[in-house]
C-alpha cells in the first residue's frame, strides 16, 4: 500500500557555492514579480482616476463649453453665460396657439418683428476681431470720441441679422400689403431690394445647412384625414435668448452716438474694392448700397423697404 505512492525528490545542491548562488536569483525573481504587480496596479489606479475625473469634468461643463464645440470662435461665449432649456416648439399649421409673429401684417405685428430683429451695435477689441477670422485693417473701427479707447471695432450678432432676414422675407410674402402700392407689380422691384431679398435667402439657407436641426418630425393620424398628419412640434434645446438680448442692450453702443456719427472712413483705414454690381447701379443713377448699409447697421433696428 505504501509502495503505491510516487516518490518525491528535491534537487540537492552539489555544493555550498551553487546553493549560495540560487538564493539571490530567487530573491531577484521575487522582487521583479512584486514590482511588476505594483506597477500594473498603480497604472490601473492612475488611469481610473483620470477616467473618473474626465467624466466628472465633462459633466460639469455647461452650455458655453457645448456651444464652443459647434460654433466658430466668438467672444460672446467668453462674456455671457448661456443656459439651455427644453422647449416644445409651436409649429402649428394654423396660428393656434396664437403668436403675433405668424399673424397677418399690421402695425402691431411690425412692431413685434422690429423688436426681435433689432441689431444693437457692440464693441470688440482687436484681439476679438482677429480670433473671429477678420482683418482689423479692413474692419470699421470705433471712433475714439465714442469713449471706448483705441483699437476697438463695431460688430453685431449674426443671429439678429438672420432674424432680420426672416422678417424681410415675411414682408415679401405679404407683397400686396408692404410693396404693391409703392412698386406695383413684383417685376418692378428695384435691383438693390431684389438683391437684398436674394441675400437673405442665401444667408438663411447657409445657416440651416451649416447647422441643420437634428430633431425628428413624426407623423400622426388625424380624423377625417386620409393620410398621416405631420407633427412639427419638436422639442428643442433653446438658449436663454431673452437674457442674452437684455445683456446686449446694456452693452450696446449709444444709438444716439451712432445716429450723429458722420460715417466717414478714417484716414488710413483700408477699403475693399467696389463690387461691380454696385458700380453698375451707381452708373445708372440707382440706389447706393452705402445708404442702405448705414440704415442696416445703425443699431436702431433694421429699416425696411416700406
């Protein structure tokens, strides 16, 4: 019975020298093994801390950080704190629930649109102009007598310009109310006003193509309708634009200062070549874009063709 067990042998050192050499080798192997384990554990801990910290930091990033990822560089994102709110859009086919912006033309409707399409003029530094991709030498500077110092430049928020363009197209959609008495048939629209209309179509299309809405329009069944009816009332992440407009109003250039300014190009300020279409219109004795440009940017709301 006892003989059935396999014998167990251990290696016996042939000499005291061999035994003495084996001990340091074993000690070295043990040290390397422990060091590798500690390194791997430490590496894991460090990466875990970095990962958790990154998640925490990203979770704390607000609307300004998010907007910087989807907008070209703009100083407004460093000067105003944006917030996002979930809002269900009023995209009803008919004006119900009522909003004055979809109502038929009237003095009250015009006043409402003039208010939201206003373009207050702001002041930006030379560094701001460079970071938005413009050349200060070709950018209209703020006269020193305005009290903002040197190397300051005029600018307006593009979003307001886009709302102005939407209002411009709204007016053309109600041509009879706004223009027929003045111009008669639509074919008689003055060239500069026709160009303004095309410009507005172009910039709105550019904006919508550049950052298209990713929200989804679904369909629903409606009684007595043979086909599904689209539900355009999508939810959107909306910015706190009312607060933004209040902030801009408090920082805008004095409207009276702009109104009283003679709009003369300062000596040494570079200018771009005259557009050939404008040169042609001036040669015909037509309207000058310079006159429209002043009205377009004087910070008292856009003037219209009516």
